[in-house]
C-alpha cells in the first residue's frame, strides 16, 4: 500500500489531472453549443465541423506539448512543469467561458477559441504523463502500479465531473448557463497551481540537479536518440491507451447503436457502466501489477490479453451480451491504465524521462489513438466487417509485444 507521507503528493497530483481532464472534456460535451456561439451560422453542419476542427487542434498539439513540457520538466523540475501545465489548461478554459460570441465581435471570437484549444492541447501533452512521473518518482518502488493507476483513474473522474456539470446546465433555463462550468473550471485550476507549488520536488530530480542536466533541446533529443526502442515502445503504449479509452468512452456506444441496432438509451447505459467499472477495476489492476513485480514480464502478458480480450469482447457484443462484452473491454482499459506509467518510466534515464515519456506517449495517443474512433467507424461502414476493431487492437498489441520482447533481450 501507499505510505501516508506519499498520499498527499499523489492526491494533489491526481487532483490536477482530474481538473485537466475536466477542462479538456468540457469542450467535447458543449461542442454543439460552442458551434452556434462562436462560428458563422452559414449552415449547422459547417459550424459544427469548424467547432470539431478546433477540438482536433487540441490533439495535434499534444506531441508538441510533450516536447515542450518534457524539456521543462527535465531541465527546470517536474513540479514547475506541472504547475505551468495546469495554468495553460485553466486560463483558456476561463477565457472560453467569458469569450463574446461571433455575433458580438465577429472573427475575433472563433480565432481566440481556436487558440485556446491549441494551448489546452499543448498543456495536455505535459499534464497526464507529468503527473504520473511526479507521483512515481516520489513513491519509487513502493506501490508504483497503484500510484500510476490512481493518476489514470483521475482522468476518468474529471470526465465524469464534466458530464455532471453539463447535466446541471440542462436544468437551467438561462441561455448562457453553459459558460458557468468553464469559468468554474478555470478558477479551480488556479487553486491546483497553488497546491502543486507547495509540494516538494521529486527525490529523483533533486538528485539529478547535483549532476549534469541537458542544457538545450538539441542535447536532450540527441540523448533521446540513443533510446529509439524505448521511444517506439512508448508510442505503441500511448496508441493502445488512446485507442482503448476513446473506444470505451465513445466508440462502443456508436458501435452498439449504429452497427448492432441497439437503442440509444441502452447503448449509452452500457457505456456509462463500462466507464464506472473501469474506475473501480483500474486500482485493482495496479495492485496486481505491484504484486507480480517484474514489469518487463507484465507488459508482454498484457499484450496477449489485449489480443484475446478484443475478440472475446466484440464477440460478446455481437451475440447480444452487451454488459459482459463492455466489462471485458473495460478490463482491458484498466490493464493498460494501471501498468503503463510504471513501465514506460523505467525505459528512460531520469535526465530525459519527462521528454521521452511525454513525447512518445502523446505522439502515439494523438496519431493512432485519437483517430481510432473515426477510422474504425469508416472501415466498418465500408467493409461491413464487425471485427475491424479487434483487428486494429491486435495489430497495435503485436507491435507492442514485439518491442517489449526486444527490450527484454537488451
């Protein structure tokens, strides 16, 4: 179990990540409302596509955020990088809540909204992985799986809070009630900055300060070039994490509703129950990781589970066992969420750990994970093959299995 002295550190780390996911998720939830307020109403579809374009810009910025915050975290400290990341998530959230509509100020409005999303995307590239690095460098070998799983779970809790806030907005008859969750999220994020600045720097970075630290981004990338296999493994882990989680929170509902003919209410219920199960199962998987001990053995085993589990899950869904199929899929998500942080952090030396982890993980998430729901929907519709998601997960799992096997031989 986690020692008492580390619980405050982990608590504040996951609080910041929860707020970050809350802020980031709000845009996705209110995208239809935002399209009406901030983009020209030439047509409803055109405005909605423009709003989704701003949402996609956040994903595009994530790898760049990994580089930016990775360099700051390795050179100036994990705590400073995390404090900056939550500022760059919270202030744009506050601005979006206060931003005048297109009808009031014209083109300035969508431009500022687009910039806010880009800044939030940059921030997300350093927050999630950075919080895990901060927490795990404090606990070190004492329950790293549990600590890492709590960081992962906090993102899901933040998303649920955003969903709850949107529900409260629907109860109001005020036209601008949607602005309140954004404003509240911005102010709460500033509280998160205050709390993080009161934490001690990690022992790993404190020890690193006594040695030579990379002085320029070029030097950092030159060092990172000696860890190509570790970077490639991190990319595939980020891809699997993004694919599985984005499928759980969104694509499974679409899959059941559009391709299996399940009614909307039931499909939504299954997705919500799957997310709740994930939140409870992930810490248990983290404790299992800690009990098994050797991380180099755990990840190849997990890759095999993803391959088997993907076919079992979608087979159950196609057979009408929606709840069981969703729970199997949520268990797969718990497996990657509980093990990814302690595993990938061991792949890089402390001097480039923040850069290697944040850049690799976010590159995989943005390129192969974030695009998965759109790609899978297109491929299933084109081929009429309901097993496409299982094949996609299998390919990513085999790639991860290959790189982890090679790493074991080093």
